[in-house]
C-alpha cells in the first residue's frame, strides 16, 4: 500500500494545517521506536539461537545436545521476558528463520519498505517453498507486500508459492493431509477454540452438514411455533374471547412450559458438533464385530474438573477449572457434578497454594487388596466374619474429612458398620492397622492386626508365638 507525499507528516503547510499535526507527529515517532525495538528484538532472539548452536557444536556435538542447549537458553530468556519457554523458543526459531533464510525480506523490513506483519506472512507461506526457489519467492513476495497491508497479501503469496513450487499440487496435498490434526486453544470466560486441520473438501462438507442440521432445527422450531399458534387461535374462537391472552405471543404460553429455542445458526452448529463428537459413533470403526457394536462408539470423553466445596454446594459462583485446560463457569461445574458417581478431593496447602494430596471416596484396587490381606476379617473385637463379606469403612467418616488411606480404612461387617454409625460405639486407629474401640460405657478394646497363620519368617523353626492363637499372645485373655 503506497501513499503520496502530500499526506506525509512534516511536508510543510499540509501538516501544519491539520489540527492533529502534533498528535500525529507523536504517533509517527512512536512507530519509529516500535519498529526499531522490533528489529532489535528479532536480532537479539536470533543471536540467542546462534549462541546456543555454537555452544552445542563447540565440541562437534549435534542433534539432541543442540536441542537441549536451545531449550536451556530459551528457558533462561523466558524468565527474563516473563513468557513461557515454549513460546520464547518458537520466537527464537522464527527470528533465525527470518534472518538466515529470508535476508532480503529482513532488509526490506529494516528499511521500512514492508512491515513486521508482512514478514510473518511471507515466512509462514514460504515454509512450504523449496530452498532452490526461496530467493525468487522472497524477491517477488516483497513486491507483493509493498502494494498492500499485511492482512490482504496472504492469498497472493500463496498463489505465488504454488506457482514457483516445482512439485505438483496433488503431491503436496498428500503430504499435507498426512499432518492432519485437531488442537484446542483455551480462551477466556470458560471458552476454548477447537481447531481441526483437515482436507478442504472434508472441512467444507462438515460445515455444510452442520448447517443443514442446524437449519432443520430452525425449521422444526418454526413449524412448532405455527402449530402452537393455530391451536391457540382455535381456542380463542371456541371460547368467544373467554380465554384472554391465550394467544398473547408468550413463547411459553402455548407450549409445555419449555423456553423457546432462540439459538442462532452459529450456536446450533457448535451445539450439534459437540453432540456428534461426544455422543456419536465413528462411521469407520475397526473394532466393530458381527455380534456386537463397535468399541469406539462406546468411548466417552473425560474432563477433569477442580471445584471448591463452596461452589459445588452453591454458596458462591466462583469459576471451576477444567484441569489442564481453562476456567469453566460454576453452573457447568455443578451440572457435571450431578452426572458423576464420585469425585476426588484435592487438598491444597493454604500457604503455598499447591496441591499436597488427592483423595477419593472409593479405595483403589491396590488398597482393597492390601486391606483384605491385612484385615482378613471384620475388625470389631471378637467378630470373625471374612473380609470378603465385609465392607471397607472409613474410621473417620469421609464426609467429615476422613481420608481414603490405609491408616483410615478397615473392614467391618454390615452389623458392626451400622453399629459404628448409629450407636455410641467409637473407634480410632492407633497406627499400623491397630484399632481401639470404645464402648458407650467408656471401656476400651484394642484390636490388633491379625497375623496370618501361614507366612514367611526369617526363622521357620521358631514360628511367631501367636501364629496359632489368632493373634493372641500366650496368657492374653480374649477381648470378650
């Protein structure tokens, strides 16, 4: 994009005549400073990359060592810039590409013939241009960029790159299609962008089908509204005006009380896409058998959500977190909570605000195996009901903050489990699996860990003295 000299700042009377001359002059100076800063930043980033490569190759080492050195430098620089190391390493790579691979484009930018946005587009489009025609592409790209703003040159540059590429478009498409993928970019306000890189015909077909399905929903909406309106009008005629307001136009008045569907086409497409992906089965399912449905169709999406107890109970509306993703609104978190059978509790250090422990109500499979081997039977004094017929009980109730850990779990039969819950019998764990029961009268009963009758010992000639007495020491009376 070009401009004539009469419109430039500092051209005598034309500039002096403008009431905004001083402000525009200040903006021009700011543009110069930004340009100089951007150029200096790109040069400094490229120097970081070169320095990392020099250090890695100082002793003739390449490959993984080069990458590790670059990661280290990027992490150091990222701390200075308060950015992520991945982002800064990407900026280093981009800066080195601009200066090393497109020197003519870089010099055109330095001399203000083109802008920073032009450089980025030229490099991005030129990623698929072979080295042997890169110089020709760069020179032609500069002329294209001089004629227009960065946001309007991409199409022309893509056409230029395709024309100069020695490989047929069909072959390039096959290579590009092999890199198809799906990515998620998390945004704000509990929203994210799902981006799929697909062959054009597939992407266009998906959008068209989503549009058709969305239009079907809109058509059904109109037909439903028409039917409701007709019924209401008939009621008015039959009642001779006795049903005032029956056809008032209230979207809920003639229907079943459900709110009217007012979603836009964009909203319908998004909702339908989510329904299809989360609830539908793929067309091609290699796990499909003649006697059963395909396994892929049975897979359900999993999202890990962290939410405070206050938000879950509705005491506040603070956002929850989709772990590894972004924030989600409190209403969505509560809806999800109502659809799952159990949640894990995450304990956060109140000082460092870092997770210190995660806890779930149900013991893990390994916990169950260990508890069954340890307890053998109900852990109430005198009860010998086998552990396989007992329930695993939280000594301190989970609802009261008790953890799902070995030191807070023990097998109890249904009888003694209920007694613990609904009577004044109390129990506490002393450590090592030892339980102490206290009766309503205050009497204490110690329940030691049962010792297996068959076990490996260091001296098999002298087995444990209590191996044949069910855990009682010689002379020790039974608990009851």
